[in-house]
């Protein structure tokens, strides 16, 4: 499934440059994750880098966008050929 950034985000700027898919951008108030680009770093890393670098643990699974590993890998292929 895609990930989301909770409202507790402090805009520390740690996650945005770490996303290999360019899925994280600064929204109106906090950083946001584009579900169409988020692969949970499948195809790039063992774990989602945004989760690894977040100092306040505010990146969580997005239960509104549930995807299995095959779907995430297909999205990776679509994004990166």
C-alpha cells in the first residue's frame, strides 16, 4: 500500500529528498505523498526511506490505498521502465 504523512509532520525536510520516486512534495501545510508514485521504495530499497529518516515517526501506511507487493512492483516498472 502507499504511505501517507500524518498531520503531526513538522516539515523537517528529511523525507522529500530521500524519495526515489519523487512522490513527496510540500503541500499547503505539511509534506504529502502522491499515492500514484509511492512504491514503498520497492525496486529501490529494502524499506521505505521516508519512514527510515522521519525523526517523529509520522509516515504510516495509507489504509485508503492498499496495494500488495506485486502492484507496488508494477508501479515501479511503470515509473522507471
